[in-house]
């Protein structure tokens, strides 16, 4: 199974109603981060299981002087992006310069980051059924795991 989607947006073969929810995540790696490859392996596993589909991967490096560079998952080598090199070609064209600038604003100088845009394929049948039945998504939020743990610990302490 392919790790990334190499289908163009015109040839994707999916009606808009058949898409699952799309998420964008940004992970920062400060200088000296161990980069063990475990995260890339876990992401590949999610793709291979059909749980998600990676649409875009973009890398951003913020220099000490505040300038930054952003590049798509093309012509990657493991020396520069580690095990994320397996996402070579993950570029639907949905992420661009404005996204790289947003990522650079969110990280400190000297830090590298990876942005991953992915479809939650596991939720596509449910989302499509909701839409076919006239449902409209009103809100979608992610709660940081630290907040959930803190809330659960507060409940246990009371």
C-alpha cells in the first residue's frame, strides 16, 4: 500500500460528500531532538491501516535571524528530514507559502517543524451519512491531551 496519495485533486475519484474530516497538525522539533523515527513509523502504520490518508507534508525551518524556509515533500533525503523522507511526493497542493509562514510564526528560531495535512478516512462513511441526511458540521475542536489529563486528575482529586 502506498504511504501517500499521489492522486491529483482532479483525479482523486472522491466526491466531496465522501471525504472524511481533514486535519492539519504542526509538530516542532527543537535542536537536538532525538528523531528516533518512531513518529514516522506510527504515521505510516495509520496510513497502511487505512485510518488516514496523507494529503500534504511540508517542512519548515526557522533560522536564528527569524527568516524561514518551507519546502514540500519533494526530493527529500533522510539527512534533512529523517524518517519523514518516506512521505516523498505527499503534495496535493493544498499547503503553500502562507502555511509555511504560519508555521514559522509558531516556532522559535533554530527549530524545525513538519506540517501534515491528512484525511481521517475512518470517519468518512459516518461524515458522508451525516451529510446525506442533511446534517451540517457546526464545530470541530481538538482538546490537547494535557488538558484532558489535568481535568481527569482534578476529578479524581475531588
